[in-house]
C-alpha cells in the first residue's frame, strides 16, 4: 500500500528538485530521490534516501517507486550531449510514468515548460509536449506545472547574464530585445509543486512570477542593480548564438542553446496567465545584488 507520507522527487540533488525536497521535508514528508547522479554529495544526509535512475530496467525502477503516493518529476535535459537527446529523454520520461502507474503511485506533479507543443520547431518544446501527453493519458492524477525561467538559489541563466554583465563592457541583445520574459523564483515553484501534490484534481498551470519584462528591460535591471555600466548593442540572432558559443568555449560550458535563444525571441518565455509565484525578481535582485553573477554557474559541471 502507498504510504501517504512518502514522496519521491526526481533530481533532489540538483536544482529545482532540491528545493521541492526541502519543502516536503519541512512539511513532515518522507522523501526519496531518484537521480542520475547517485554519487553526488547529498545535502539532506540520511533524511533523503537516494536511488539511481534505471530506465533500462523498468522492473527495478518500478520497485524503486513502490510505496510512494506522489511523484514530483523534474527529470529533463537542457541540451543534448553524450548520446542523450530530447527524444531519448522523452522516452525515459514515458518509462518513468509507466513505472509509476505499475508501482501504485497515485499522483504526479510534473515540471514542464511554458508553451510546449508537438508542432514546435524546437526539440526541447516538442519533447516536453510528448511527456505531458503521456502523463495526461496515464491513470495517474496529475498537476503539470509550466515554468518559464527560474531564478534564485543555484540558477544558471540569470546568474550567468549577471556574470557576463560584471565582466564585459558590451552585452549583445538579439534583435530589438522586445520579447517578453516572466521569471519565477525557484522557491515559489517548489511551494506550488508541494501544494499541488496535496490535491487530486488534474490541473495544468503556468508557473510564473508577478513581474513581466522585455529581455532588454531585464538585462538593464540586472546591470543597474549590480552596478554594471554595460553597453547594450542589438545583434542578429545568429551573432548572439555565435557569441554565446565563444564564451561557452572559454568557460568550457554551454552558455545558451539555440532552442533557448529561439524560444526567447519567439515569445515562449512569457505567459498572460495569473501569477502563481509571489517573489518579484526586482526585489530579489536588490537583496542579492552582491552575490548574483559573482561566480559562473556551469551546466556541464552540474551534470
């Protein structure tokens, strides 16, 4: 029988999953995590049991999931590498859903992305839409949360924008920079996830903060808050991608992906839905201006 106080979080040793696990523990839940990095240091000690992903062994994965009532799923990849593609990540996610059904899990709280579409020209968004469809077709009750860009904690994108603004006198803006972005604080997303884990109805919610910026406005706000006198210059989309790749080579990482730049410029990083987070990024920047962007956040190191 499923224990009502046992929750499983994928990726609790990484970013958003770590914040979800922290909220669950604070609420008195027992937490187990399934991770692709079982040897990574466990910030929760013996409070969170660690098990490795075993997509190639569905029976073993099902056994790992047994006894849990709720699965909080943050599993995904930011970009393809080392043989892992968006298509494979989608198939892995479908396997996870099937195993959760077999194990008797009652509810899944799934972290997706705003504006996913099977017809999207970008693999990231197509894969996310496939996983959502699999969840909706399953026997699990579900809450699908669709965040835009996360900030706070160990975030990568906004931290590395600030890092670039601190170090370079010029910052390129792809096109006019008038495309909108509506970030949500990672703690707000975690709180929303935990709240939705307590319900039974099927819901799909955009996970967005209370403030909407154009990308140019957000970059300027970050620069002004951290005291960077950066010159912003408009560049073609391709130049933005090439510049990001050059910086990525220098820091041995992937600064921005093609899908991220294209999705941002196509308006896929915003939403007109009511705010589901309460933390204003302007307030958060004022409180953390002396820390944000002081150290580069490496995606490859996190992997």
